[in-house]
C-alpha cells in the first residue's frame, strides 16, 4: 500500500490550524490569570482598608508611614 505524500500546503494549513487552536487556549489562560490577579488585588485592598479602619492611627499618620516617614507614637 502506497503512502500518500503530504504537500507543503497541507502542512502549512495544519500548522496554521494548530496555531489558531493554541492561540485561543493562550488567550483564555491569559484572561483567567488576569481575573485571578484582579481578585487577589481586591482581597488585599479590602484587607488593608479593614486594618486601617481598625487602627488607632490617624489618616495623616498612616499616610506618613506609607510614604516612608515615621509615625508618631
């Protein structure tokens, strides 16, 4: 039984189809990653806000501390 030779055009078509398939998977993974990073950032922001609300420090003291200055005791 003779084997059929695959032409260069057929190989190009297959390679293009594979690129499209993997590009779609890559874009989906990238979207998922962005959503997870955004959720993590939101959780951290909420945690910081909660800590600030519970703090006995003033707004100015907290800002000074965040800017690298010394908070007053």
